[in-house]
């Protein structure tokens, strides 16, 4: 069997759910372009996630910072809100996770 015939016998690949991590950099913006294009092509749900780095802990147990004082989290929430308002995502099923 020829290679072309074998290719036609194989099932196509589909992406039902895509997960993309972002650090809000230019490289992440370019990756978002690809993720959006793939999601449109396959009718996929796109989840965009940003993970906050863990804080080193002293030996004395300390609870998490109050939400209003956690500047990194507040900035990340602002950036994720900006991503959520991205016009290119409106036509896609998507999730924004922090």
C-alpha cells in the first residue's frame, strides 16, 4: 500500500481541549495566536492558565497574605482579566485560570 493510501486510511487528529500557560510575555502572546488558531480549527475549548510561584516560608507558620496586599496576585488577576476580554476569544469556548 502506498504512503498516500495509508495516510487516507488513518483517522484525523482532533483537539477537544487545549491548555495554554502564560507568563504575559511576548512569547506567550505569540503562543496564544497559535492556540486560538488551533482551537478555531478543531472547535476546541481553550483554557489559559497562569501559575503564581510559591513563596518561600520561614520556619514560623504564616498564613497567606490578605488578598488586597498580595501585589503579585492582584497584578496577575489584572493581566488575566485583560486576557479574558481578548476579542479573539469571544467565539471560542474558553476558561481563564489563575
